[in-house]
């Protein structure tokens, strides 16, 4: 293995652990974060100066404006032959823009969808990568350092954007799988004949059709709090679920389960449902059905 | 028109108004209700005694046990050649049982789905009727009295059970139509460019594809309370929605919109969603995502 | 009433009938269409020359590129003080762009969602209008000519974009209402006890909660072809349904029924469902379940 | 370990392999099947005679009528103190009936949901068991023989019915998980930037949130037939999916993803969609939209 140098921008929950895993593999990482407590350098310029050409810089900041401004700034600091990797959760449609913007200056661009969460440091990060073969190959030692051991966990999915698109669909699937377990759990909890839903879930971890890593995590969660009484039924959504549905609409692909899973999250964040107020109002209008007032 | 005698059991919100509408048409109605303040007689036996044979008795009590016990009691009181009409919201599968039970005693049975709610007294009640032709024809003057004027609002839908089945599907459609307006209303209320969603709804009452009686009711409701601030987003479901989905499952018919409309009602009645607690727990397990606790 | 002059661009199924209805109200319409057989003038320039300033030009061409190029061309031909109305099915996000582009030249812009289809010529067109009060008021005589008689069918919904947004939501609601009747119809057709689903639908036209103009149309269709045997179960979608779901995603509003209605249309256009191939493949993998091959 | 005697009724795809696995563990199995080529004995009576009291008989025949008639026949052949296990896919509501019927004769009853499919012989079968503690404990050596090695794959879920209820919910979750992967696969196959969806799926087998046994099977299937061109998009459903939705309706639990997954299967079996014919008919009625005819 050739030891590489990597600039890594964004040292949050994901980026910080990735720096650690890449370093453990023997590479040099210069990390930059706006938070000076975790940053190795004081500025992007300093980060770029610290790397030998051709440079490789991995961007791991929030999708949207933050990524755009880092890409813009790197466009001014880097040189022809350098390569930028966007490992954040960017929308695939941003990738072509970034590739074109940097490409005009001779700078390569690779998009990388990264999965692994808080477990990635120990287990490795699954990587879905998009970009030109030449740019992707240059990054290979870093990808090897990040990915899990074994034959899986890495794919060069296709052209620029294919990495983030694949990661986005991964997350869409994840939404519906989580919803599947959640629906089953709620139903089992309602049934008196079942003594312990937690033990049913635990038993499913081997020999069943539905065994999975998410199931293992569900058992962990139930071991902490058997009936999840400490939690509110409230879930954020992170962008990829929405984009998956939008991409499906663009391609006229029906996604009923994934979309249902997104909508339950939307509904979970409403204190009271406006649409159900209208249902209540209509029932009252035609049937004189009693309604509950807000006071 | 021949003036008829009718026994009417159950004088609640629906039955009380139906008695009045049938009387206005010139028929004789002997009404019975457990509530002596509204009842014309003191018992079912007294009601039956007050009618000349062949008797016709309309049952208008809650579906399930209440209807069953009235049918059982009538089976003991009535004579061969008499006819019972179940105009409540019974499940269609109960109708065959009731028809067989009464038929064994020579008593006819007709099932009638009745729509109209609080507006029925003035506008008439839509009737969907199931049963043998001979039994149905005997009831014709009463059906004429109840139904709206004009060519619509009455159908002899088919065999015993066909009336309640048709009414059940009517209610399933009703659920999804209400949901359609409710979803549109919530979305419009979110958009800043629209000055008054109420006025948009009002305008839709003519010339649009979506004009309907339910839309008129929605406008009434918004005139009372423009943003429905006085209501909670909480809706009961009355049985027919559930049975519609069950019938669809029996016949392998996909009903995505109607079922979605049933599920939003279920969700509206949960203070906190158990399934979303599981989603929150899983997100926390793999991503370290912040969760909201119940305290 | 003051007779007005109007330029009308696009004389297809909608535009042609709108020209006729406006003329019947006593206004002067100069129509332009690429098809010389229906066009009053040979070019947009000729249309603009034929109108006295301040001019009013109504654009009724397909949303997207066609509308954009007409707006661009009008921007070069019209003068400060003129007004353009986009009555096509444009996405509301295009309206602000068009308003800004024309506004920079002193030309007013109004967006108008138009409902009514082939029935509009006789019954009138429902209009949902967005734009500045001054621009909208200038158009009032034309709106009066197009709208149905009576108090409803017209609304100045709000700022630029509010007209198309309201029309878009109208169409989303329309999708779910159509789906509601369609689901109910399919279920009733499966049930042996019901003699004629057509007659059940016909009866619903009065006294029921679900009476509507769409129901009347359903009865018309069933009168033509009782079991719809002449039709394929195939439905296009026109853009507004997709945009409704996208707008809902932007605002985190759950739209389960409307989205389900969009997805059934997508699925109806697939000869074979790719996702169901994967389901079949998985069932075969774990259970040895028989699969159907394509040959 | 104590070697046990077991009667096993039903030696099909599941039962035949289970006999083999139990025998490998050193127990004696007398198998009966209507097919004499695989049966060890000629009749149920012969099977019962071949076992020492107290006997244990495992029923592994299709749910519904077939299971009922075997239970009835065993009720006549077995003696007080014997135990019957129903390991088929019976509806949980049948379990109480069977337990009562046999219990009246002093015969114990245990319900066992069995997962594992064609992989069970080698990997073991996951077991979800319901019944009285005394009856369940007697079966423990057989459960040990069938279940996978390791700590998971077996649970005494609760009272009679709890085993089949848990297995039913397992299958409901399975439906939605399969649908999740299937939706993601279809969307990825539509996108030009992705070179090989199969390789993306393969990469997901490690390090991702969505790794699972079903994902491994999906990769197997794609290795056989990369674009699943040999399969029709057609899927049966086996009862448990339907019962899961019905149980959810009974408990007012919303199951949007699982229900969507059931409905896509229903739709996959329709040559042409009746409900979409109605959509097409309505579009034609109001908009003059072109429809496709069946000829």
C-alpha cells in the first residue's frame, strides 16, 4: 500500500471518525473544521498548502449551501490535476454542477455516498462512488482504508452523481425497512397473547427471512427500553428520503412503501394534524358527529 | 299512493328524523326507542301489536349486538308474511344470517344502507337496498317517502347483503374523498402566496372538476372557522371503512387511497405514535441522531 | 360591461373554446395558433399589432418550453403597461420567473389556473388567478366572460403563482377523488350479490355524501360501456399531480391518498412491473416459490 | 439430550426437510403424507399406533381446511396427555379453536410459526411458539433440533396463538422489506448514470444500514439474471400478509408500508386494472383525454 495524503474538510460526527480510520490505515490526514478544537489547521488555504500536488481533498460538510461554498473556495485554492471528493449527503443533481465547475479549472471531482454512522469507525464505511475512472482510481487507497474488510462495502457505481444517487436510494430503502419493523413492533405490542415483543424480536435474529443489521439494532434499543417509553414518536428526515421520492416521480416509478415511510415521519412532527381537522370538520358537517375541540 | 303502517325501532339522530319524514309523506309510523321520551310505545311487543298484518318493521339501531338482539326478539314476535328491514350500518355478512334466521320463520328480510345524515329530513335519504324482489316491493311506499325527490337516491342493489355492501363501499369512497380535500387544504394552508384558502375552496364550487356536496360542506365549515383552529385533528371511524378494506383483501382488490384514509384516522387518535418511537430508536442506534424524550 | 380586446395564443382543445366563449360575451379576440387553419393572424407580431395599447395577451400553450418561448417573444413585442396572462398548466415556480422577466420591461403578469375541460364552453371555466391587484383588475371583464354564471368559479387567490398553485392542488385533489370512485367501483364489480354496479352509482347521484360532478361523469361513462370493457386500464398524468406531491414534500405535508393516486397511474403504464420482478425473485430465492417466466 | 419420538404429518417442501433435520439430531420421526412415496406409514392411525404415549404429533399441512381435518382426526386418535403442534401457517384465530377442541379431550396444543424456507435444512428453522408452558417444555428437544445453532431463532412467544401471530407479523414485515428493496431496485435501474445496479446491491452487503439476508438473496437473484428479464412481475400472497392487515385494522394500528406491499402484489396479478379503466373513463369524460382501447 502506498501511504497517501488527504485533506479532509468537516470533522463532525462522521468526518472526525473517518479521519481516525484513515490515519489508522497509515495515511496522512490534514483535517479542517470551523471548530478550532478539532481542526488540524486554521483555514482551507493552510490545508491546501500542507498537501503535496496532486492533492486530494475530501469534503464532509452538510449538503447544500455549506458544500457549495467549500467547493467554490476549493476551486480558487486548488490546481489542475487535484481532485475533490464530496462525501457528504449532497443531492445527486449538485454533483454535475460541482464537477463542471471544478472541471473547468482542471480539477477532478468524485462523489461518494458514505454509510456507516457511528459504527463506521470500527466496522468500516460502505462507499458508493461516482466519477471518471481516472479520478476514482487515484482515491483507491483512501477508499480501501474507509471501507469494511471483506469483499463488499465499496462500489464505483458509475458516472459523476451515481455515488450519491445510489446512497440516496439506499436511504430510501432504509426508510421503508425501518418502517416495516416499526409497524410490526406496534402491532405486536397491541396483542395480549404475546408475552414479550422484545423476545420475539430477539429470536428473529437468526433463521428468519427478516434478519438484518437493523433488526439487531432494534433489539439493542429494546434492551435499553423495552417499550420505548422514554422516547417520543418523532422522527426527522434527512433529505435523501425526499429526493428519492422526487427522483421516482421524475422517472414515473411508483414507490408506495418508501413514500409512506417518508409521510409517517412528516406526520410524526405535527402536534396536531391540519388535514385531520378538515376530516373532523366534514364529519361534523354531514353527520353531526361530535368533534374534539382544542380547548 | 297507498298509506302504509311501519314499525320503526331506534329513534336516535337518524331514526327520529326518518319517522318524521315518513309521517310527512302520509304514512303511519309506530316508533319504539329505549328512551321513553321519544318512544311511541313501551315495548317491541306493543309495537308489533299495533301493526296490522302483514307487518313491516324497520330496525335502525347500532350495528352488531344491538341489531342482533332486536332481530332475535322480532323473530319471536312477528308472524309469517311479515318483513323486517335493517336500515342500520350492519356489516353485509350479518345480513345473510339475519335473513336465514327470520326466513326460517317465514319472515322476510331486507337490508337497507341509508345515507343522508343530519340533512336527510329535508333533502331525503339515499337508499341502497338488498333482498328478494317480493320483500323489497312491499316496502316501496316507504322507500319513496324516504328517498330524495327526483330520479336518483334509490337502488335495489341485489340480493340480501347487497344494500349494506353498497353503502359500505359508499362510505369507503367517502373516506378517500374527505381525505383528498383534507390533504389539499393542508397543503394550500402552508403556502404563503395564497391569501385565503377558504376563498379558493369557495371558488371551486362551480366550474371545477372537483365540485361536490362534500366541497360545499367544507366551505360551510371554513365559514364557521376559517383555519379550523377550534377543532382537534382527531377522527373516529365507523366500521364501514374497516369493512371496505377487509372486503377488498378478501377479493384481492388494491385500495391504496381508501386504506390510506382509514390509516390517517387511526393515527389521528394516537397521542404518540408507537411505530415512530421505533423509528426514532433505530435512527438513534445507527446514526446517533438526537431523539426527543417523553419528559 | 366594457367590451375588451384580447390576444389569445394557443387555440387547441381549451384555447379554441375559450375564444368562442369570450366572443359570445361581446369581446374582441385575436387568436394565434401555429396551425393556420384555426389562427386569426399569421404571427405573434401581427397579433400584437392588432391590439390597442394597453394590450392584454392570454397565453394558452403547453407548460414548460412552449410557454417559456412565447413569454420570451412577447417580452420583445409588448410595451410597458401591457399585461400577459398565463392560463396554461404552468408550474407555479415558473410564474415568478415570468413575472420578473416581463416586469423588468414594465409588462404585467398574471397566472390563471383554468378548469373546465370540454364542458367549459357551455358551463364556464373555473378560474384561479394570481398576481398584483392592478393587473388582475384590468382582466376582470375577460374573467367574467370565462367563468360560470353564479357566485362561484372565480378567485383572485393571491400573489403571482397563487393561481397555478391553487389549480395544481385542485388537480391533486381530483386525482384522489377519481381514485376513490375507481377503487369503490372495482370492489363492487367483484361482488356477486350486487346486480348492477352502474345502477348503484346512478343512485348515488342524489342524497348521498359522495354526490359530485365526477360521480355524474362516472355514470355517463358506465352508460356508454357498463363494465368499461372497451378501455385499457391506462392513465397518463399531466404534471400537476407530480408537482402537488413535490410541493408537499417541500412543505413536509403528508399526502398519502393523492400520492397513492399518482402511483397507480405510474403503475398502469408499465407492461410488467420491474419491482414485482424483484419480489418474485426474492420469493423464489427463500421459499422456492414458483415464478412465472416471461416466455 | 433425550432422544424423542415425533409424529410428523405433512412431508412437503417444509415438512420433508424438517423430518430430515430432526432425525439428524438423533430423534425418531414417523412421517405421514398423503403421497405414499414419501410417507413412512399408511395412515394417521398407523402413525399414532407407532408412537409411545405420551405422544407428540407435529402437523405441517396447509392452513385452513387441511389443518382442521387433521386436527379433527387426531382428536379421535390421540389420548389424554398427548400433545399436538400446529407448525403450518394457520391463522392465529384458528389456534384457540384447535386448543379448545383438543383440550376438551385432555390433549395439549402448541402453535409454532416456522420460518426458514428452503434454507432451513442446513441453517435451521426459526421458531415462534405459543402455548402452555407444560406443553411447550415437552417439545423442547424437537425445538432444539429444528432451530439454528446459536442463541437466537427460538422464542416461546406467549399463550396459544402467540406463535402464529408472531410469525404472521414476521411475514408482514417481510413483505414490506421485500417491497423496499424492490422499489429501490426499480428506481436505480431507471437511472443512466449507474453502470450496474447489481454491483451497487452487492456492495451494500457490508457496512451499510440496509444489509440483511434478503439483500444477500437479492444479489443471488441478480447474479442469476442481472435485469430479471426471465421473470414476470407477478407475486402471490400467502395469507399472512392479509391477516396482518386485518389484525392491524382490528387494533386500529396504521400499517401503511406493509399494506402498500400487499396491494402491489394484488395489482401484479391483474392483467388489466379495473380501477384504472375507471380513471381512464373519467379523464375521457371531463377532458376529452385520449384513452387506449382494449383492441
